[in-house]
């Protein structure tokens, strides 16, 4: 084996992207290890005994990258569907097209006036650029009405953390920002305004759920992939990884997609300076409970997914998975609903009763009728201890301390929880984090994705910007020498 030994921990999108790029470049001295017996991480899919296929959350495939598109085309080809997004918000016994703030004309008159009046007052007052956190930002951009009816209750249901704890850096492609002129035009002209966002069209594998894409990485990574292998300890000084079966593997560079707080705390442990371990422990995340409900009836809707800000149900989002592909159910005359509920110490959820509370919520929101429960032929559930990396106000400062130290030791944390940057943790972002890191290590190319910020509309959207400190260490090109020592060229 020639070239530096590169070990990749985790076979989710980031680890698979790194492995794929290594193989593509002809680098043979690498190996990818995954603790689960399957590929995909949080983007995996499962088919239950009744024949319904379920994803771990509402994943769709849209891309910011030509490279990602080429990999998808190579591995999946034409075995996919191209779907148009049809998303709605349910509140006040009304369905409002997504984004909610662009379509308040669908609300009852009193609520419509409340939202419009609050929007005008907030934007006349201004001050959103000086907002210190996400809560202040939405208050200063949207005003009391939109915040009360949607922004605050919905985002708390998603993040399971007080909105004052969140920063505002993540909002660019996640929160549509509407100005007064646009809101007025939509109301007066009775105009639907639902094309916003990069995922208004999305791809989806024809069979096997979103996880089908990631299962297909097994072939190009043959001989360089081990499943069912759990990391027990990383020794940065000796550059070794010990697994729970006792095997010890050396490395020149370690790409880790493990949750950063766990990597610094449990996995590296005393090998990490105490102050940095403590800093990493302050990174926050939510957990998630996914409940899938399969119904033996024709699908009653063409919707893709729906948002639920109100308290009459535990979930924040429900997806008609059966609308993504006709092969997600046992056959015609069936449909499936995937329901997502978040939890944290600020928003506890009784996971043992999650299925019952989900069914009650589906009835309360009108997605199924009481009598439809007799036609429920499958119920599936999945618990994810790590569901959302919370973009807290102090997150970037923590990353700016912890990540450069790890990289100086030859350890490169990347991915949804490896780098903890929610704003660049869609599956395309995550895969490209692995690809770009390999290009940095072997070819000396600078990474782009880890430092990308998508500005909000009010701040301008001419281009994606990069901060001076991306929270990913030195953004300049790096190369691994054959001796295995990392050298910076900038």
C-alpha cells in the first residue's frame, strides 16, 4: 500500500463521500469503518415486515453541486423519480402553503391582519442586522403575528431548545424572509408564493428509500469498508484507533464523522486538553423520534410534507412518503405517513408512548379519521439520540477552538455531527464535506462547503459568502506528506 493511511470513521454521507473520492483518485491506502450493519447513517432506510419503506426523517435529494449530481447519476442512473415539492403548514384549522410567511393570505381574516400588521411594524422598526440570536431575528423581521402563530412555536418544536439559544447564521436556505411589499402583493393579488427554496424540486430513488443511494456505495468501496465495527478509543499521540473487538488500527489522517462532543469526550478522553473537552461538551443537540404509519387505503393527498406548529400533536413534520415513489408501500391502495418529533431537556418526550401520541396527533390534525385506524396495517418507529445539531450562539466559538486543535493532531471532524454546522448538513453538503476534505488532504485544494454561509434575502443573496473563521481550522490547502505528518501550505 502506498500513500498515507487514511481511516474514515462512519459510513454516512460524509464518510461515504470521502471513501468514494479516495477510490476515484486511485488512493488505495484507506479504510471506512461503520458501527452499524448498514450504510447511510441517518440517511439510511428500512423496509418493515409489512412491505413499507421508511427513512430516518424527511430526506429528499436536491443538490448544490455538480459532483454530487454526477455521483448520483453514476450510482442510481435513471432509477429515481423527480418530484415537485408540495408543502403545507397546518394551523388554525387551515392549510397554508409553505413558506407560511409568504402565504398568510390563506389565514382567517383576523390572523391575516395580525400577521400583516406585525410584519409592517417590525420592518419599519428595523434592527434585524443587530439581532443577537434567532429569537431576536424573527421578532425584528416578521413581527408579533407571524412569530406567535408560526415562527416561535414551530421552531421550538423542531429544535427543542429556546430560540434565544440559537444563532442566526443558519437561516439562509432554511427560513424564507419576506418583505412588506411582497406580503402585500401576495394578499391583494391573491398570489400563491410557494416556489422558494432549493428543494422545490427533488430527486428520490425509485426503490428502497433515500438509503438506496448510500447502499450503492458498497460496490465502489469494496475491500475498503467494514460494517459492525464500533470505535472505543482514539489515541492522537500514537495515531491509533482501538475498536471494541480489540483491534487496533494506525492512521496518518483520521476523518471522523462521530458526534464531536463524543469524539472529544468519550473517544479521545484524556488525550484531549481538558479545556477543549469541556468546550466540546457544551455543543448541544436534539433527539428525534420517527414514527411511520402505513395505511391500507388509497392516498388521500398529493402533498409532500407538512409542518405543524400547534400543540394538538407531538410532531413538527409529517411526510407522505408514499408520494415520493410508488414502491414505498406494499402495493397500490396503500399510503404511508412519516411523523417526526424532537426532544431535549427543554422539551422532554416520553418515547415509550410516542406511537400512541403520534396516532392521536394524526387524528387531531385531520390527517386520518378515527375510523381509519382500523386500516392502519403497519407502525414503525426509530429513535435517534442525535437528530439535529443545534446552532447555538456559542457554537462557532467552540468549533473555532476545538476543530483546529484536532486538525493539528491529524484528526478531521466532518459531517452533520462531526462539524456540527447545521446550515451545511443536508445530505449533499455532508457528502461533499468528505469529498472536499480528501481533495484538501491529497491534492492541496481548499475546502468550500465547511465555510459556506447562505445569506438571508434581506441581507442579499447574490452569492454564498465565507466567514473569516469558518470554525473548521485553517481554510487554506493542506497536504499529507508520505511520512504521515500534516503540513499546511497556507
